[in-house]
C-alpha cells in the first residue's frame, strides 16, 4: 500500500507501517479491526488498525449497557461528530470493494451487493474519522480504551441508488483527494462529502457475505 502514496506525500513526509503483516481481508465487519491511515503525534502518517465503529451519541445509549459503535456518519453538522472533523482525527480507510444490502423489488432478505471501481478491484479509500475512546463495546470484554474509526456517507450515485437508495460511502480515488481529506481545513475537506460520479462503480459480486476475489 505504501507505493500508492508516492504521488501524495511531500518529500519529507513518511508513512510508517504499524499494522503488522496485513493479510488479504475479504470482508470487514462492525467492531472488528481494520486498517486505516491516520496522523500521528510526531507528524508522520501511520498505517495501523482500529475498530470499526465510532462512539454512539449519548442520547441513543440511554438504558443500554454497551456501545457497539456507529459505523458510518452522514450528519456532519451534529456537534457529536464535529469534534472529530479536525485534521488530527481524519483518516483514510482503504478498500477494494464494499457492499450494500439490496433494496430492489424481489431481492432476498439481507442480500449483499458488492461494488468496486472495476472488476480488478483497484484500491481506493473512504473518507474516515477516528478517535481513541473508553467504553464497553461488549459485556464479556468489559471497559476498554480502543482506537475507533468510522467513515462518512452521502447520497448515492446512480449505480448504488439502483440497489440501495439511502446512502453510499464517501469515496476518494485520487492522490489529490487523499491529501485534501488528510490536510485541508474542515470546510474545504467536507466538500469531498459527495457521491462518486455516475458510471465509476461496477457490481462485482452478489449474495455473498465476503468478496474474496
């Protein structure tokens, strides 16, 4: 993944891999670790892992003993999310394909449809946010402090809307967009919260829980 950033990084910027030997991941599931690229205190970029699911707004936790997290974020005007929109809390979430549940008439219940930028599943990134947070994610685990992430969503483009009209992830495909998300002032960065252009996504698999291609 390091070579992907050669066109994005300044000459003095470094990407440090703290993720270990990442195996291919055919699917990523809520509250499980996944790779992200984030800022570090020393000014370099870190490729590391975090648990998928940002802290849930307190209003939705009344009477609950656990916080499983919020995987995607649409309403960036909410004060709950605004605290994590600054540069230090933004991250890139790598992916080669993603799924949405099929809402087409006659579709089977919980039928996943997998999208990618092409049959070869080239690498791209979701516009993510992250934080370190102390909470109870699972009762058997108890209180833990963990690095968490989620990614922004937006209105769907034509391909996704035909299957899942509610939303799609915010997808970044160029080094210029990656750098903008990681470094720009918040008002400029949030201009990236828009649908991917129509025609850029292909359906590459259906009806499977993981895309192992």
